[in-house]
């Protein structure tokens, strides 16, 4: 949620979220890619430092530094690339079976909240386990609905909630 919020703040039009479980490699990988404003090389080099932020309300940015520390605590790793004017990709690899790995939680519900709170942004949502998975792409949803029906219309929101829960069942929280 926090890392997607960075993409929203960077005025992304498309945000691609994927969670991949690989039981053989014992990893859980979260990837978030956006086509937002991107970062300068200088910003990028320092972004895992909690004292680097473009926030104006407080001087410490916690999102990326906490994510990086969280992956390392599970024996995983963290990677970020960004290009000014092109976008940003954040990849967090966790040790799947590490007791320090944060739980997945309510994946469908989290994605639903993000989609309906940001109806002007497109999302692709993917969850894969050992090479098999499901994807939802809001651009396809918009094609079906027609351009004049916003994704935050109550009926559409409810339909999306049900669809997301079917694609990404609550049992995913058990990984
Ligand atoms: N997807 C992104 N696109 C462009 N810039 C980004 C992106 N993600 C992070 N940044 C830049 O990196 C800085 C640090 O991000 P981080 O999430 O760690 O802290 P923050 O967003 O500033 O504060 P917080 O997340 O605690 O509200 C941001 O202020 C922003 O300038
Ligand atoms: Mg942030």
C-alpha cells in the first residue's frame, strides 16, 4: 500500500503490482512498477536512506527504507530502478518461510481500495504461485464497461470487490 502510494504521488497513469510466491526458491517477491515522474540519479542513490524524502510535512520518508530493511531481515533483498520522466520499479524479495516476513494480509481488499480510491489510474494486479497465477487489468475492465463508467461507481466497485476476491482468494494470506 505504501509503495503504491509513492507511485500515485508521482502521478503515475499505470501501476503494475505483482506478488510472486516461489516455494522451491523459498521467496516471496513483490514488484511495483509505475510510469510516474521517476527520480533523479541522486535521489535514487539515496532513496533507501530514511532521511531522504521530498515530503514537506516531515523530514523522514519511511516507505522505502522500511521496505528495504524488512526484506533484508528475512534474508531477501531489495532493488529499485527509476528514470526521470519515465517511471520507477521497486522489487522486494522476501524469504518466504522467514518468521520475520510480514504477512500478505488481505491482498484482494488492499488492491480493491487502491483501485476505487484512484479511479483515474490504471492497475494491473497479478498474484502467482510457482509459475501459475491470475491477473486483473483495469484497462480491460474499462473496455467492457465503456469509457463513461468510472471504476468508483458503487455497482462497479462492488463487482470489482467480488471479482478480486475470486481471482485472489483469502487463502493467499496463508503463504
Ligand atoms: N514511485 C516513485 N516515483 C517517484 N519518486 C518516488 C517514488 N517512490 C519514492 N519516490 C521518492 O523517494 C522519496 C522517498 O520515498 P519513501 O516512500 O521512502 O518516503 P516518502 O514517500 O517521502 O514518505 P512516506 O512514505 O513516509 O510518506 C519520496 O519522497 C519521493 O521523492
Ligand atoms: Mg512513501
